[in-house]
């Protein structure tokens, strides 16, 4: 089991217990809340997902 007390930014979502349905829900919430489309297939880690969001919000990844 992964230790959730440390830095989990670069731990894969599947190692954190996220399945494809959880990632689909996360993708939908990000789009609804922030207006940013991040396909669940592109989500690998929390940190990577946050970097994609930040890039798209700032226009760098558009």
C-alpha cells in the first residue's frame, strides 16, 4: 500500500487506488469546475495532471 502521508504528486493514480471510473469523474469535474478538458487517458499522476491543467489555463498547452 502507498504511504499517503508523503508527497504523492508523482505516484501513479492506479497505485493510489484510482480506477478508470474515478479518473473519468475527475476529468468531468475538472472540466465543469475549471473549463479545462483533460482526457482521463492523459491522467497518469496527480502532479502531471496539475501541470496539464496549469498549462492549459495559462495558454501554454492549448
